């Protein structure tokens, strides 16, 4: 699991300058939340969104429109600047 592979290695990601979206859910497992918190603390150009009612699999707990809206907003972000 990618979460396990990043333990103790998060600092190496602080050099990434590209926009990164951390899109997760409030119902995600604790390991995923911990990893997102760590990435959020070191990535210089990160946007984090936690969707209420969303677990690890978006298709099992949220309407696809919510997920699509957040992705559309992220990918159009540069155009808004």
C-alpha cells in the first residue's frame, strides 16, 4: 500500500512545485488521513479537499457530480489566476 511506503519519507516530497490535489473523504481510514496530513504539511503547492460522507472509494458513498466538481475546479484553477 502506498501509504505504508511513504512512512518516514514524506520530507522528500517538499521539493515538488507542481499543483497537487489531495482529494479524500472524512470516512477514509486513519492511515489515509495520517498520510494526507503529512503530505499537506510538506507540499508547497497543495490543495486539500475532504468530502463529507466520502470513503476511500468515491463510487460507494458519494454522487459522482461532487467528485467531478472538485476535479474540474482543481484543473481549472490555473486559468483563474
